[in-house]
């Protein structure tokens, strides 16, 4: 029984880390299409573009803001398991560091298709839109894998759940409000400091609508099998 438990823990960790890698590929590919990034990272993306900063490092800082808010909410609300939740919040720092290092790696490997391949299908709007759909697929699968492994909450899900628990607003509505807040902040920052909107486009709306659906389909197809293997 001990060997079985160790094998299941190892498989759970493998699924979780694989999910983080796939998620990082999806996020990076999304930004490289230059059609608009997902709302949750749009602030980090616009800041990195406006001031010429490393996207992965800014994303790590942005995730840190989420973690700080989660910890503050848990301290203010003090649920029965608040110490466990604070510990999980702290572990998200490690997860965000790992995730953003993968984003940094893939950022050097994946080109900006519009400028790297201006005269090919990959650089055209239809070609980049297909790449955007692939990015959304990878993001949803990666998010689903890390979510089902149930080790440390996905950073985007963590902030949404923390606010939802604190306010009593449904998770779905909270997700919409967080996304909207990120978009508004991105637009405000980019207009104020760059004079144009950066990071928000058709890809943003597509990501909002698509990633959740991919996670839902992935859960329907593989969720039960994954849970059986790791529990």
C-alpha cells in the first residue's frame, strides 16, 4: 500500500508540473500572437510592453499582488481553516516563480509571429488567430491539469476564490469582475503611458470565452480518470 501511495503522489506531482509547463506555453503563445492576451495577465503584459521590462518578471510581481490580496482576505475573514489557507497562499509564491520561469523560457523560444513571419501564413491575421486558438487550448488543458492535481491553487483561480469567499459573490460573477477589473486597469495604464491600448484585443475576449470551456471539456473527458489515478 505504501508503494501505491508513493506512486500516486509522484503521479499527482507529475500531472501538476506538466500542467504548469503546458499552461506557460499557452500563456506565452497567446502573447506572441499579438491579438490580445487573457485579462488576468493583461496588466503584466501591458506594463512589460510600455516600459520594456521582462514579461515573466512583471508577471511574477503581478502574481505577488494576487497572493498578497488573498492572504489579506484570509486574515480579515479568518475562516476555520485560515492557517491552512495562508500556508497554501505562501506556496503560491513558489508556484508563481516556477510558472514565470517557464514563461521566460518559452518567451525566448517562441517568436512574435507578426514580425518574425510577416510574409507567411503564420504572420497573417488568420494564421495568428489559429495560433491563438491553439494557445487557448493549451492554457485550458494546463489549467485543468494543475487544478485537478489539487496541490496548490492556480494563481488566477486562487484570487477569484479568495474574493468570492470574502464577499459572498458567486465564483462565476467574481471571475467576471476580476477579468473586467484587469481589462480596465490595462486600458487605463496603456492609454495614460503609451497613448494607445496595449494587450487588449479579439484574443482577450476569445480567451475569456474559450479557456473556461476547454477546462470544462477537459474535466468531462479526463477529470474522473485523473482523480482515480491520484487519489
